[in-house]
C-alpha cells in the first residue's frame, strides 16, 4: 500500500482543482497509491478531499483518510461519512496543542511515499513542510509534486 499526503496553502485558488485531480489520478494509475491523507484546515485541504472522493468513483479501492492532529477530535462525528477513516499519529498525545498540526504534518512527510502539495514559496509552514519533503526526496525517501508549478504552466 502506497500513501500520499496532500498539503497546501489555506488560501489555494480554485483554479488548481483540475491539476489536483490530474495529480491524484496519476498517483493512483502510475504509482499505485491506495491511500490519500489530508487535513481539513483550508481551501487546499477541501479541494484535495473533494478530488480524492471523485477519484474513488473510478477507483473504489482508494481510501481517503483524515489526519487528526488533536485528540479528542471535536468534529469527527460530522465527518465520519466523508472519509474512509482517520489517522492520529503516534505520540501526539504528548505534543502541546499549539504544535499539534506541525508535528502531525511532519510525521506524515516522514512516513508517506508521496506528497502532492501546493506551495507558492511564501514564508510559512507550508513552505517549511515542502522543504523538509524535498530534502527527503533527495535521499529517495518520498516523491514530491508541487501543483504551483502546474498553475504556472497553465497561466
């Protein structure tokens, strides 16, 4: 089973949705990805979850997993039907709430086979996470696809 983590800017534009859908399809068809993990904290996360749900129509064996940085997760009951499962990284119960999202994202970058991201290079956590992933990619530990490059090509 191959896992792909999806991460991007909270304010990602809707215009990247076609690139995101294509990237997800490519990861399923060419890379054998069967599990996509996404948070729920902004526009990119919403688009990513929607694109994976759409891909599941053609690929019912694909799973959409919600990354849970906090426990207990207050809104899990209302999300239960939208995801195939959830994932709470090990050791997170010791992480202060202020740092929980950062630690959960770092864990996913360190344990996923693939990363589909939307990183425009702005100063911030998304850039930091993508830089971590790119360092890991140089060691052959993860494969990174940045949809900001797709956005520039279609402009």
